[in-house]
C-alpha cells in the first residue's frame, strides 16, 4: 500500500514548479489531490498527468489571497473526496522592491498571498481535519525567512512571519494536527528561470548561483516533493512546529 493511500490532499500553487511536483508525488503515493491555482489550463494539464497514471485529482481555480476562495477550496475537497487529511501551501509571490520603493499595493498583495492565505485556508481546513481525527499541514516557505535578499522586503517579511505562525498552530492544535515549514533555497522552477531573465546573462547567473552552493547545483522539484512527502507522511510522526531548510547548503555560505 502506498504511503498516502486513501488520504485527501489540497495543494495550492499546484499548477507548476514545486507545487506541481508535490501534486504528482502525492498522487503517486496514493493520495486524492485537489490542485489549486490561478491558471486553469496549467491546472488541467497537471490533473491529466495524474489521471493518465491512474491517480485521482481535480483542479479548483481561485485566488487564495481571499478568505472566500479558501473556504470554497476546502469545501470542494470535502465534497469531492469526502474528507481532508493533508494541506500543502505552495503558492507564493515575490513582491520585489525595497521598502522606500515598493508600492503599497505590492506589499499588501505579497502579504496576502504568502501569509494571509495560510491563515484563511487553515481557518477552514483545521476543523475539517479534526472531524476525521486529525491532519497534516506543510507550508513551503523560503530561506528568505532567515536570510535577507536585496529588494525582497515584502517577500522576506512574509516568509519570516510563517515561522511563528507554524509554531503557534503546532502548539494550539497538537497532537491532532501536525504542521511544519519547509524552507527551500534556489530551486530550478519556471519562476526562477523567469526571474533571472531580468539580467543580461541569465545562464551565467544560474551557473554562478550553483557554484556558490556546497552541493554545486540548484534544487529540483523532486527534491522538494520528497521532503514534503516525508513531512506529510507517518515517517515524520514526531515532528511538528519545525522549520526544515532544504537549501543545498545555502545558509552555510
């Protein structure tokens, strides 16, 4: 029997990059997966990949920065699969800019997507999990919770706040609810590739980034999916309220 057989999971930001990798991994491990994202075509593409391999999934579009969308997401998972066991929050926003340069709207939007959305969806998901005796939450944060990056004021602030939120949920809802924060460094995703296009020499920037890491490579979506699977499975049954860095040694440099 697969490690997540019979479980139902919601994966936000599941239409590409790390979220897509998690959704595919969970489906392989036997979970029913509700994929959330803003782009329906991408979401349906991921669903088809899962269905072709005999997995179970469907796509639910929505803007997770609103309370209403998160409520609908939880209701859809329970309506479609009958229960909710696992929540993986992968959606994120960079919100680039120094404090004196960042538009207020971008600050608020970044906080909404990266932090407030976690509050909203857990507010609705935790009661549904408790109905079935408990559940498991994994939030994908960033090493930006521990390390400053130039012109990432909103991003770093939102990711740092997740540390305290995760610890608080662990304290308030254990032992029925386990929750952990996964903090990656540079992972080879479409978002990363898009961000370096702002430079004149994007491939050079990628190579330089890899060279600085002790592991001498970027992370992969499989690296992240394996770590999320570990935290969501019974293999980590005594781990809650933790912040696990998965960074190729970035914080050692």
